[in-house]
């Protein structure tokens, strides 16, 4: 009986871990006043009815137009052309994640290099520093890429 219960419990835990994702988007509504209440200079992603995405900083939202700053130039988007508006939250932490990745990569690389080490062979001591260098570099780049993408979007408006 215990063997049959374990897979059921694991499936239930897996499904319940995704429940917050399902309910995360329920805060969005088709109330344009939520867009008008956004602060100036908030980072926005605007999905338009034609499928295009426009990123920029909030300038203002009137009853008919959303104006954002895109690369130093104001861009006006008609309210009727706006499908969804997201606020970008969080900050890219590239340096932090690059250091974490470098540390993990260094440990893994040194460990892999240590497995190639043999006291009976000449020049086998080179594998540990080589593994350390490659692991550090690969880990730092991986951490940097992860840190660049570590932001979240919160939907504040959905025209559907």
C-alpha cells in the first residue's frame, strides 16, 4: 500500500506546486484605470493587437492613448491597439549570478579534473587547474545569462 501512495503523493505535490502559476494572472483585468495609475518611469511591456511587443518606460496614460518612452523617444499607442500591459519587476543581477555560476563551475571543473589525476602518470597534475579554469569560465557565462533573464512580468491590463 505504501508503494502505491508514494507516486500519488508525488503527483499531487507536483500539481500543487504549479497552482500559484495558474492563479498568478488573475490580478489582470480589462480596467484601463489600472494602467492610468501606474507611476512614471515604470518599465512596461505593451503587447499590441497586431502581435507586436513594445518595451519602454511609462510617461502617461489618458483615456485614449498610452504614451511610453522608447529609447528616449515618446511613443503613443492608441488604447484600442493595446491588448496587454505588463510591468517589469525585479532587477537583472548579472554580477551576482555570474559569481555564483563561477563558484559552482570552479568546483565542478576542479572535481572533474581531479578524477583525471593519476600519480602514476607524468603531467596528470595539469588536469585540476585546466578543469578549474574551464569550469570557472563556463559557470560564469551561464550565471551571467541566467542573471540577465531573472525578471518577472506582472500583467496589469488585458483587453480580452
